[in-house]
C-alpha cells in the first residue's frame, strides 16, 4: 500500500513533520529547521525515531498510542494544539488512539491517518475492515469531521491528497461505502 508523509512549514520557517517516511537528510534540510515530528497513530512511527536523532526534534505521539518502538517526547490528546498550528481531533476506528490533524491556514487542511485511502483516481475508500478495530466507528469519525470542520484539502496517510472539493468527496465516500451503506443513508 502506498504511504504518504507530510511537512508543514510555519510562517517563521519552522518545519513540522507528520508521520515521516525515510527521506534523505539533505532533502529535509532544504525545507528548513525541523522543530517537531507528529504521529497520527502508533503504527505511523515509520522514520520518526531516526529523524528525531538527526534533527534533535521532539516526537509527539497520541496518548495511549500502542506499539511505539521508543517513548514519545510529548503526548497529546483531543483538542490539543500541536507544533505547526495543527489541532488534534480524535478519530478512532482503525485503532482507538488515532487522530486527524487539522490546519486552518491558508486553506482548511486535514491529515487523516488510516480512516480512508485514495488512489490517484476516484472516490477515497475506507481502509479494509479486517485492518480496523471498529469499522463502524471509522465512519462515525469521518462524519464528525464533516460536521465540525471546514475541509478544503484532505491529505491521506495512504494515497494522493485531494486539493479541491474535498468535503463533498468525503461525503461521497460515505455514500458509496457498500459495507456500511445503511448507516450512510442520512447524509
């Protein structure tokens, strides 16, 4: 499965890495000083520990994240403001300790963990139920995001971002979801 990682660059040039994948140190240094590494879930630690050593940047992980290979420097919970201006939203389903990160500027962007995946074409789809603790709760988490946040752009942990009309695309994902179709009828 294709995996994605993101970097948020603040107005002051500080860089926050989200669920980082292995990358050449030189390429990251071109972005600017890495101030923090933020994980959306325990299973997205990827290259976090290596990059913590390289950049001496703290790793932020969700409270109660399981499977971490090392201790997070800082833990966070729902509603917390994280480096880079990110705000944490608890979005359980695939795992209980899973978060979506929201960035309000310059457009409303969400970074979803393992709620949905998106290949380069078509509607995003929910991660296969066999890889989730509670698939129905995953759909509830997506509905809550749509109710609470304006969403212009959605960045997936697995798949291509959607940079236009993201909110309606997420609604369509719920409607087209065949596994839990009856629950989506009220959209």
